[in-house]
């Protein structure tokens, strides 16, 4: 079982930055894949970025060049650094941990990009 706790969301102006954190209740080196989804009002949940326990990363096209996903294994924490934020990035961001036989989710954190 894995508990995930997110933090770092908030209100930011267009062009600004935020860093989301996702702290896990166990050693994340044992978790093959972690990542972030977001869900905007009235839209389906969309995968934003993933990272494996070997450090391989993948991003959705809209996040490439602006977002960076990373892991701090010593802190059992995954991050999503978001730069050059746009109003269309406004959504609830949720982290997940995929242990192949089961996927665990955090509670979500709101990101609002608005002037």
C-alpha cells in the first residue's frame, strides 16, 4: 500500500512557475512508474508526465519544454516543476504511483493560472 500526499498548488499569474510535490509513504525506488495527471473542469483527466525508477521521463506534448518531472529518492518525493504557465494549465493535478498490479493516487492539488 502507498499513500501519496501532494502539495504546492495555488494561484499564479500567466508566465509564472509552481513546483508540485508528491510525497510517498514508502521507498519510491520500489515503485516502477510515477507520474502526474491533470483534470480541468468539464474535461477528461489527462496524463502530463511520467518518470520511472530508473529516471526515464516522458511528457505530453503541451508540457514539453515547460514542465520537468523529477524524483528525490532520499525524500521519497516526486516533483513537477512547471514554468511558463498558461491559463489552459489550470486544473487539479494528481500524482500516481504504479506498482503494476495496482495504482495509487494522491488527493489532488488545484493549480489556477490567472491574472
